[in-house]
C-alpha cells in the first residue's frame, strides 16, 4: 500500500480516541497522519459509521465501509465497554501513559462515566484533554444550547455559512462537503497541538474545547465585519464575491470554470486574451471597485466568452496567466496530474471477501524531512485490543479475563 516509509513529526505522541462519526475522528485522523499513535476506543457495537458506504456483499459487523476507512486510517481499534467498571479501569490505566484524550460525546456523558477532565488529570497531570461538541463546553463558556445535539447541517445553518450559500436572492444551501464537522476537527487538532506544546513547557494539564457552531462562524468571518463596518446582513450571493470582480464560476461547453481576477493587471490580461483589450481602459471596469459596481455587466462579458469554449480550451488560453481552474468532480480529480504529483490519493486495503485495493484522500500537509500521510488502512472493530492492552502492561491472563467478563472485545 502507498504511504510514507518512515515516521511522521508527531511520532511518540499517544492519543486515546473516544470519538465517533466525522468531527472527532477527523481531528485524530490529522494527528495520525502526522505520525501520532491513535488508539481508537470503540463501544462493543463500534463507531456507528462503520456500516456506511460498504462494498456490495460486505455484511461483516467488524469491518467497515468507505466512510470509516477514509477518516480512521492510521488508527488502532480496541473495544472497551465503558458501561462496565472493569473497562473504565482499563481506560484509566491507559490514561496514565497517554498524552492526549479526545472525545465528542454530548455534554455530561464523560462526567456520568466518572472519566471527565477533572478525574483524568488527577491520574495524569500532563494530560491534554480535547472535547468537540455542537455548542462547546461549559468550562469555557456555557451556551444556552449546551446540551442540544448537533450534526453538520445544524452547524452550517447556525454558524452562518448556509446563510450566504446558494443562488443570489434564493434559498440558503448546505455546502456539499461536511464542513460543519471537518472544520471543527481541524480547529481541535490545532488546539491539541498548541496545548501539548504548553504542557511541554509548564507540565500542567490542559482542557481544549471546540464547538461546531463556533468553528463555522470563524470560517465565515467576513459576514461579521460586513455587518459591523457596512451595516449589511449578507445573504446568498451565488458564485460571485461581494467585494471582488470578476470572481466566480462561469459556463463552458462541457461544464464550468472558476475565474478570479480582482487585481487590475489580471483583468487587463483576461480581456486581452478574450480579444476585448479595449475593456481594460473602459472607465466602468478599470479598477476592481469599478467592476464590483458593474458586476452584472462584467459577469455577462466573461460568461459570453467562456460559454462557447470547452474547459480545456479556456485552460489552454488562460492557464498560468490568471487564477483559473475547472470545476472538477471526483473522476476529474482522480485523473488530474497535480493530484498524482502531490500524492493526494492513497491506496489502502479493504478487508473482507469483497475487498481489495481502494483509494482514499491523503494528507495535504507535506514535510521535507518528516513524511506524513496514510500509512495503513483503518482497523477492523477490536482488531488491536489484545496487542494494545499487552503494550500497556496487561498480562495474557489479565487480558483473557477482561474478554471473559465482556469488558473488552
């Protein structure tokens, strides 16, 4: 399988991963791609997304589909039934030797288990504890929605991104990718690394809290200053930009193409290539501010030129001169030489009778000296339980007893 042959920059960092679904696992995926050891701790029935996007004919409960494979690569899987005291004690023993604990349960779950931050830092005074919830944790700011459940679509709606996405004057639209989950995951990964850096200097445990609502709002920063500075209440604006022109998506004979020419020299080069050099000195379009005021006319001028040409033809004319790119779908991306050159697709094994080699997206963070990325496939449910417990000092007899009482699987 493809992947870096040596260890990443976070080699030696031990992360106990109690997360499920997308947001939390995306956080630990990033850390794992950077070389951390991720021990995914699952309940007896596993992360609920294991069954999603399975290959036809795969009904193995312990296996997984594409959803799980994509964001749980580079992780070990152990099963702990944290409803039992024996499993809680196993977890506590692991915490003593771990660097990071990450969870995305609803508020109060870890407290009811007797495994919250305050409990665990007594066991490990250097522990970094990360929590990712829909509306954050009361320790850093108690939200009126603290105990509300949340998914990607809720975070996108409340955080503001749906309010500016969609056709101009039309209804709001959800962004296709699950950014209400993945963006909070990115923020939490950054926060955990910052907290770990602080622990290295101070020796003091740290609690890191990221809310899904907060994270989407942070990505939508522009709408707040537009409201404060300009008194605007931004709404869906289609493919254009309220402050830049031309800047958007334009039709081609075989799809669409993105063009961004807010700088005046880019506009001059664009109209010259379009055979409309006279527009460069037209007072209506000379500066970006002029073009924003006449946005509809500008978009019509550019669109009339692009709609009679293929994406390939447009790219041949404008590529490398102005910021431009085709609107790609998955099949286009897989065939793009850039993606191959940047090693952005990893090939991994899909276990099971219907399995074989499959592709998933690789890590976009590249290091010159410390390789990052996908090193091994996701784990079957409980695939690593015995080995992980042995590594934390459990004897064969102790492990056998834990299996017998159902604390582990």
